């Protein structure tokens, strides 16, 4: 496999998990009950963050035919967000946030793996690093909210 194909694969993995994250948060938003309405706004922001991330990554991939547009329902690397979608409904606040954190763990790991893979093209490194920082901040916020809900 060529270096370009490897780089496209790594970028597409990140696009897929961002798509999974959008789908997971949208499912959570649809299922959240009124007592946790504040989480809807937070989750909408993170879904939008992943839409933006996907667009930025797609621009780096460049050739529209090479850009991943779906979610990773068949993949193993990103299965966590798909699993999270089925669990959100009916959970209490701590449960919702625990599952959201689990999804955030998956995307956080995907970014760490991408950055340590040495497969990213030089023009992608700064973008992926910036997105990773935003993902880490989102993870930490959700974890903090979860810890508060458990208290």
C-alpha cells in the first residue's frame, strides 16, 4: 500500500469516527428526557464539532471519491459509538454521560492512534492535532459532568 493510500486510510478512519460521533450524539439528543435538557445543547455542540472535523479532514483527503462518507457500523475500531447509540434511551443522567464518555474514549483513542501512526501527511498534522485537543477537552467536560452526576 502506498504512503498516500495509508494517509487516506488514516484520515478516513478519523472521518468515520467523527460521523459515528455525530450519529451517537444525535441519537442521544433524540432520546434525552426533559430533566436532562441541558445535555441536548452540549451534545449538539459536539455533533457540530465532529461535522466540522469531518469537513476539514475531507478537504485534506481532497479527491471526493476517496472521502469516507458513512459511519463505521461494520468496523471494529469505531464500534463504541455505534454501541453507545443503542444504550442512551431511558438512562439516567449519570448513565447517559457514562456512555457519552465511553464514546469519547473511542474517538480520543482514534486521534491518538492517527497521530502516532506516522502515516499522516505533513499538511494534516496540525489539523489533526488541533482536533485532538478539542476532542480531549470535550471528553474531559463530559467526564466532569458524569462525575458530578454520580456525586
